[in-house]
């Protein structure tokens, strides 16, 4: 009887240790996925910013040469960005919030099927 209780205690202890290790592995996997995604987004965002900045300078000088004034060319580019800002603010939930929520859910629950809607 005492041997059975000792075996059960030992098996429960092993089960708890294995379960704890499994939780640590899942946590490490999720953290590595999140850090990888964040690093990719930061590097991609930085490179996209540089590309957009140089394209904006080029567009400003191009429109400046067409209009005969660099100031007017850069004002045209700034106006374009103002229009983009208004569109972004109007559709920010659809463009930003929902995709971020879905991406975070996919990171934490990779087995989450596409058939289920968020």
C-alpha cells in the first residue's frame, strides 16, 4: 500500500515537472516568434521609411521642376501625405487594428484555424 502511494506521488511529481517543462518550451517558442516578428517589422519599417523618404525627395524635386519652384513641389508631396493621413485615420480600425489583433492571435495560437473567425 505504501509502495503504491509512493509510486503515485513520484508519478505525479514527474508529471508536474514534464508539464512545467512543456509550458516553458511553449513560452520560449511564442517569445521567439514574437521577437522575430518584431525584429522583421522594425527592420522592414526602417528600410521602407528610407525608401519612402528618398522617393519623397525625388517627387518633391520633380514637381518643383514642373512647377518652377521647389517649395511648390514639396508642398504637393506634403499635400499628398495629408490626404493619405486623412484616409488612414478614417480606416484605421480596418487597416491597422484588426490585422494586428489577428497577427497576435496567430502568434500565440498557431494551431488556430482560418475557419474560425475572430
